[in-house]
C-alpha cells in the first residue's frame, strides 16, 4: 500500500438509508472497535477490534455516494479510534456535496488538543459532531439522536441543523429473517419490542 494511502476502515455495518441517525435521509457507517467502552453502551459487541471487515476508504466513499442520500453518519464503535481512514471517507463524501455527522465518546476539547493528524482531519471533515461518553445515569429523553444529557452537539459548519424531532427506532428484517435495529430507545422498550427475536443492533 502506498505510504500516502489512508488505512482501511474496520467496517462493522453499512446501512444505505436511514432517517434515525441524523437530519434527513442519511447513510450510516458503524466501525468496529472502541477504546472508551461506556457502561450501558447500545453496541458493546463493537468494543473489540476483532471482527469487522477492513475496507478501503475509496470503496466506502463510492458506496455512500451510490446511495444518493443527503449525507453520511459515522458511528461505532468509536470513529476517532480510526480517524485517519474515516477522514478520507468523510472528505470524499463532502467533496461530492454531502454532509457528515460524527458521533464520538470523546469530549470535543480533548479531540481538539490532540497532536494527531487523523483526528484533526476528521474534525475538519465533520459538519456536525456529537461528543461525550454515554452516561446511564443521565438518559436524555428530549433531544434526538443522543443517549445522555451530557453529550453535546458541536456545529463545526453551518450545513446541518439539529431538528426538534423525537428519537426514531428502525427495525429491518432481511429476506433471510435476520433482524437489525438502529436508532435509539430505552432498554425496556427494546426488550418489549424485540422479545424472542435474534437481533443485530446498530447504534451506541
């Protein structure tokens, strides 16, 4: 691999279209691996760096643009643990006129102070950042997309607006019968909705 090529992204899930992961209809990418590992996280199966599919950034850009959605949302796992590869993905998506929304368990000020070119690049290619660790004791029932009240929206550009809409939960059933969930709901609601079903979850 040439020295200047970005590292591949450990892809856990690619969702072509969703209205539950940010403003409007978006494409969502979940990455495999998280060094923060918040207690009560919606996606503990994405903590480990084992698993996922190493995918070149250029391939992911092509897949996102082929969907025709308004933008891309990056989730995990922890996107900033794979910042260099995802920065290349975000740059390609934004160059085509789409928007990028990124979720992170890190605090925004901590990310800004890092001497890491990949982190700096991913911040520069993010329009809307949702930052802060998930806190089980601070559940947020009022704002869309976030799990706890300590998490903050940072408008790094003026291209995306936080809507005053309720959270949405999407349930997808594949032709083979696999059930996948993304969006946000409390544990009790999820348990009642999905009782007895084999589920693959896709949201922190």
